[in-house]
C-alpha cells in the first residue's frame, strides 16, 4: 500500500475548550493509539488532512511529530453533523507482525460483456474490509468484469488471494450485471411478436380448412 507523510504538532492541553481553539486556528485535534503505549495527542493542519481523508485512495500515513515518527492508518474520523467538517481523527500505529483490518476500495477493470449487451452494472460494495499484515495491505481490490454476463455476479468467495482475508460474508455480492428495463421491454416485445405471428399462422390455417370444407 502507498504511504504518505504528514506533519503533526504535539499537544499537552486537552479538553473541549482547547480542541475548539485548535479548530479555530485551522488545526484538527488527533490521537495516535499504539499497542502497549500511552496515546499520543497531536494536531494536524486541517487542509493537509482533508486532502487525505477525502481522497478515493487509502494510505498508510507516516505521521511526524517532532523527532518521533509513527507508521499509522486512520482508525476513526469524527465529522460535524451539519457541515461535514473534520472535528477529530484517531490513528492506529501499525506493528510489523500484527494483523490489521482496513476498508480497501474496489477497482473494476474490463468492459463487461453483459453491459455491452444492454445490461446495467450494479456495484454493490465500493469497499471491502480486509485483514492482513501491514506489508500485505493492497491499494485496491481489483476485479476483472470482462466476462460478467447479464444475470451474473462476482461474490467475495470468487476473489482468491493469499496475502489477505476478507471479513465480510463469503456469499456477499460485490458487483453484478442486471437486465436493464429497455432490454426487458425488447424481450417482451419479441415474445409478443412471436405469439402474434403464431396466432396469424393458426388463423390462416383455420381459414384455409374452412374454405376446403365448403367445397
């Protein structure tokens, strides 16, 4: 997984009053949680943090606080209920040999044969919860949908990978191709046309039979 470096400022003053003061100064109150250590309290520039949080990508974050460096992932984000401004961020420091879980974006490749035939692509899961060692965390979960036909789907159990495991149910549908309304209407019209043609043939044969009887 790609990593990004970001700078933080250690903070000693805690509580709502000081957190509000930091936000007014364009900073976000943050905490880094580490196994077997006391939490590290810091603040990070709002705009720098916003670029990372609102990116479609997921990163390992190298957080530099003074002379200390923390290899982390974002564990939790608190947003303002009305403005969606970032209020607080929790980080988790990674340990090389400790498994970690993280939501990874789904990336589709290929042009589905079902879509080419008029179907509609339905992406059910945009992210998948993955568990692995930090070194094995993927940037994306890539799925090739080239051979995905109308009525078919890709489930979690269809993805084979030995580097990480999925934490959602194996039968969960990630992406599928459904019959679009236009295709359904065309199929119905085709069936009606066939039935009409068959009915006309029956009427024609019946009329010919009656004509022969009258002779």
